[in-house]
C-alpha cells in the first residue's frame, strides 16, 4: 500500500515525449524573438541572459535531454546569427558559459528529484504510521 501511494504521489501527468523538446524549441525561439525585437528598437543586446533563462526553464520543466537541446540551439543561434565575426577562441569561451550552466542545471534537477523521492517516502511512512 505504501508503494502505491508513493507511486501515485510521484506520478506526473501523462505528457507526450515531444512536449519537453517543444518547450526547448519554444523557449529558445522566444529568446531569439525578443533579441530581434531588442535589436530592431536599438535596445541593449540581451540574448545571453534570455538564452540562459530559456535553458533554465527547459531543464527545470522539460528535463535533461531537452535542456541539452536548448543549449545546443542557443549556441548555434548565438554563434551564427549574432556574433559570427568574433574569433573562434572567444566563441568557444563564450559557449563554455552555456555548457557550465547546463551542467549546473542538470545537477540541480537531479537534486530536486532526489528530494522529491525522499519526501514521497517520508509521506508514505507517515501515512502508514497514521493508519496504524
């Protein structure tokens, strides 16, 4: 009975496999659109901050693999649309920021999942103790 309640508590909505990848594409596209709007109105460029936000949202709500897709999309967009004229070394160093952020988000996601499992187990134990 305890395992059933743990399973029910941790069960997520039935979401198709494509949904998290759609989130990755949509969030990075949103960052790109905002950057293009900012450029159109001669506002300061903020693609890095917008892209990091898109990566964070994707990792948090979509998972690790869609988060990695968001990182790769962000690197491709930034490298080839906004800063194609910079040197290769500068580009690699700048892209390293996105990769380090992805590793950090992956670690945070894993820690959150571990905490949710512990809470679910403790809740099951308390439920069992209350029933007795």
